[in-house]
């Protein structure tokens, strides 16, 4: 489980831990495998780092507390990085 512990429940405090998503318009290929996005290769945002990936590189779902109450999509890089931490 990916867990973030802000010092308070203030929305501004929680917002510090939420990544800024890259705009869809600037992503033409996957951030990990460089597969080109198309009608069949869709874009997915990693909720942990905010980068854009294809489904093969962003298929894992993990809890990211306290901001999200359910499991959210994360990329393979963030999954491995946080599993080893």
C-alpha cells in the first residue's frame, strides 16, 4: 500500500502529495516503453507520478492513502519503486 502521511487533514496539505498530471495533448508515446498512442493503445495516467503510460506499463492498482479511498492505477516504475522502499 502506498501511504502518505500529511501533518493534518487540510485539503491544501493533502494537495502537496498529489502529482500534477501531464496534459494528454503533449503525450504521443508511453513514458516507459515508448509505444505510440493510437486508437488501440490508450493513454493512462499514473496516480502516483502523474506521467502517461500505455496499459502494458500502467496496469497495476494500489491503495494510495489518504487521498484516494479505493485502489488506483499506478505505473510499473512507481509500483516497483514503492515495493522496494
